[in-house]
């Protein structure tokens, strides 16, 4: 199964002077109607390769991943490294780092690692059950791109295989593992969200061996035992790995999307579909881009990558579209929402969209290199933006 994974090259990093500067228009591209806005750089520090995981905050530390399996804690104000610990081989490719019970926990490629958030001391490593479909030599479940969550005592880890593991935060051992009935077709759990006593998981499931017909499941699991409570299967078939991101929960609704741009809201009491929102039509004959980020709910609005180079804001109660905003690309990881803006990492560019109107305010390139890559979702906290780029970790002020 793992032969389908996207390949990636590690790029060389050109060391730059790290000084607080205002980036000029040479390093940002704006729409003609966008106001003149600059970002003020706080620091730019070199790293190895690139990671996919969103940074996380622990006190005055910001924790990043690297392309070589390390978690790195940097001083929030200067970017200076305070500790660096390898938690697994390969790129730290999960979608998020959890900081819980004094630990920083992150998926790598085939394992998840936990370190002391203050000192960086390695506490445990966990490998999900074997992903056996189509493998001559089975490997542990693939967790790159996985969205993990925690109830404070356990961390819930989705993996290809498909599986969801409830791992005790103190011991690193699984208290339970959910896997569906044995299937001879490829499948994978991708993202989890804990709400009360239920863990909601998004799962993709192929209907044939060559993955040309697939479906998405929303699975509800008992938080304590892992028992499957119910399952919703999307009525639309799609191709390939067709689920990304974690579900979002709003009142009685559980919201998730499929890679074809459709957004679903499921009643968690009746387990039935309440609304379904299609992606906006592509303009000028354009085709639908695969959606590889999950929905984000803020207040009574759900924000989704619409898949046709647009971002959409939907009314969460009924799925009605509030606005759609063009950003001209494809989100390569999860959306980040701040009080004013939405941040979309689109490979070479970072688009900053107005949260209320959907208008793009700024389109930034990585500073200091012509071979740029925004590899992680942005982290926004206290008016600062922290993000991983090709060969570096970067911090700047919100516009």
C-alpha cells in the first residue's frame, strides 16, 4: 500500500542572517485589489529538510518537526533551539503536535513519539498495528498526515490499516485498538476528534484492490473501550485516498469532508445526514483539485477548502454558503484560523484570507530562497505566526 505515497525531496538550505525585518513586495504577491500589507519577520532559523506537522506551543517554547525525525523546541522570541530529540526515522509528517500532560506528542511516518515538553527527553514511541493489505512485508500503519487528539489521559492515533489506537499518555501502551471487520482492500484512518465520551474518526476505504473506487466513513467509537458505536458511509464513491483531516463537532453535528470537495454534516444522535454541501463549480473549465484538508468550525461557521482553488465559509447549521474566496491554489495541509485571518499553505505560497469576507489579503513566498516550500500549517498565537518552510522554521507578526 505504501507505494502510493507521495514522494518528497529534501532541499538544501541557504543560511540567512536572522534579523527582524519587514518583507518587501519582492517576497509577496498580492491581488490587484488587496491593500498594501507587509509582514514583520521576527526570526528565520535553519532546520533540516521539511516536516508536515503544525508547530505547537508549550510555555515560552514553540515545538517544530524536522525532515529527519526530530522534534525541536525553539525560544518563542528568538528562535534559539532549547532542545532537539529524534522521535522516529524520516520526516515528522503528522498533521499536528499535541502538548498534553507535560508531553509533546507527534506522528512521524510509521510511529508516534512522545517527549518531555520541557527537557526533550524521549518518553515513548508507539507503532500502530501492521498495515497488511497488499504488502509482501507488512509495515506498521502509516501515520504521516494523521490528525491526533487526546482526552488528557490517552492520545488517539489513527493509522492506515485501518486502525485507531488509544495510547496511554503515561506508558505509551495501547489501552485499546479499533480495527474494522477484516477487509482485503486498502483502508486507512486519517483523523480523530474527541468529544465527550466519543472518538470520531474519518476513514477511507477502497472498494477494490487498485483503489479506483473508494468511500469515506465517519466512525464513532467509545472513548473508554474502543467499541464501535455507529458508522456513516458516504453515498458518493471517489477515487484513491479520499479522506483527509479530522471531523469537526458543532452541537449535535459532526462535520467532515471527502476529497471530492463534498462536506457532510451528520447528526450524532440519529447517525443520519443533516446536510451535504457540494463544492463550487470550477470556473473557465477548471477541474476539481483534490481536497486534502479537513473542516474547521469557528463559532457558527465552518471553513473548508472547496477544491476548485477556492475557500468556502458555510453556515454550520444548514451548510448554506456564506462566501467563497479565490486563492488560486490547493491547500497542502490543514487550514489555520485566527481572529481575523485564514492561513492556507499552498506549497510555494502562503495565502492569508480575510475571515469575514473571504478576500485574499496577502500571498507570501518563503523569504530568502527561490526554492521555497510552506510545508506545515501555520500556528497563530499571541499575534505571532509560526510555520515550517523548506529548510527552516519561520516566525512573523500577523499582518
